[in-house]
């Protein structure tokens, strides 16, 4: 797997603004997979997309674009220009996505535009690079999506993560072809019950201490609610 870990500077992005009534969407044109390798860090809204690795016969005909949909608070990563890729072959692209704001990932979806014989696209999602490396088989992600031929796209909810590692694998049978693949990531404001989950995933002594304080606060609150009216105790 080709991998880039020298992230360099943020690539200059061509931005197209489409607006009406103050509602705007923007697109970051990453270019081919080779272009992404050359400029591995791409920023769209409050998300940073970082190239991790790739394999297969990428020829440079593909076009990777990241489009922001501000009303829905989401980004979509498109892989277009795939009509010249005919099976049998597998194309793999791995990348990470990090949210810099206080939001977390809510859902992620996968769609493909299909042509020819059988084509399957897999999206494997992980909470760490180590998990991604440990599960190289398409469909083996901690959270996994797949679309076969012209089936409807699929969506899965994520448990309040701020960073994810994604592996997209396009599997083409003989004469199989995919015109494009799209990945939409919707972010949300974290709910109170998401905080312990995020803390446990992040780890660290400070977060563990915070979680203990949070539990004590909840316990104290419940005890106070259970006292009869007019009964008071000293702290």
C-alpha cells in the first residue's frame, strides 16, 4: 500500500462558491490520487482530510473532490472519472478525516454510480490507524458499508467520534465499471450522553478524572432528588 506520512503544508485549494439567500456550498478540488499524495492535507470547512494510502491501478484519470454542504453541516468526498477503470481489478484509497470544531461525526454514507458488469464498493471505517492496518480485508471495518451494482446507497451512525480513518475499496469484475463513488459525512453537536463515549475512546488520565467527577455529580444530583421535601442535610 502506498502511504504518505510527511504531511507538509496545507495544499492551496480551488474553491467554487454557490450561494443563494446566504446559503453557500464550496468545493475543494483535490485532483487525482497522485495529486493527493503530493499534497496529503486538504481542508474543507472544519474538516481536515489526510491521505493515508492507496493501492491498485490508479492512472490519474480519477478526480477527487470534497464538497461542503453548509445547510446540512456535511462534507461529501467524490471520486469521479472512473469510467475507464474496467475489471478485474481492485482500487483502494485510504484517508483520515478530523473535525477541528466541537462537533462530532453523526453519520456517514456511501453511494456509487454503476455501469457494466458487477462492481462492489466497500467503505471501512475505523477509530484509529492501528485498527485500519489490522483489518486489511474489504468489509472488515469497525463500521462497514457496501454497495453492489446499482443498489441504493447505505448509511451508518457513528458513536460521537471527532476523527475517523476510512478505506474505500472498489472491486470490479471483468467488464465491471463504476462511474463515480461518493462518501457523505454529516457532523452533529455532541449530545450529553456522547461525552462519556468520546472520553473513553480518547483515553488519558485527565479524561478519566473528568468522567469520575461527572459520575459523582450525577450521583449527588440523584440523591438530592430522592430526599423528601423539607428535609435538609449538611454538606
